[in-house]
C-alpha cells in the first residue's frame, strides 16, 4: 500500500482542476462595453426566470441550439459567441448612427 489520501483532499484537488479548466477565463473576462448613447433610459429587457439571457441570445440569433449549448460548447465558447454577438450589435448601432448623422 502506497499511502492514504483523505477524501476531502482528493475532492479539493479535483474541484480545483475543474475550476481551472472550465472557469479560469472568467477571472480576466470583461463584458463588451456598450456606449451610453446606445442605451435607452427606462428600458428593461423582457426576461423569464427559467431562460438565461446569454443562451436566449445565442439561440435567438441562430448561433447555437439548446442541445449544442448543453452538450458541445464549453463555457468559454459560449462567452466568446456571446461577446461576438454583442460586438455585432454595437457595431450595427454605430453604423446606423453614422448613417443617420450623414443624412442630417
């Protein structure tokens, strides 16, 4: 017999490894900054308790199905897709504002 490791030490090490591989990127992740001029006052997005906003956006834009989000993509993949979707929206709003200023 080589030795005995206490179960709580093994579990702690396992949890640390899972956190490192799946969630460490969140320590440095920053949300896409939306310029204040594109944010409406007194606007509250519609939401439901059982639907996560990130998943709803990705599904709504056809970027991923619920099954793909559950089974295939990592959490980092989901955040990367969400960031890309947010950037597309901010860039589209910026282009619309530039076009409307040119018309004025």
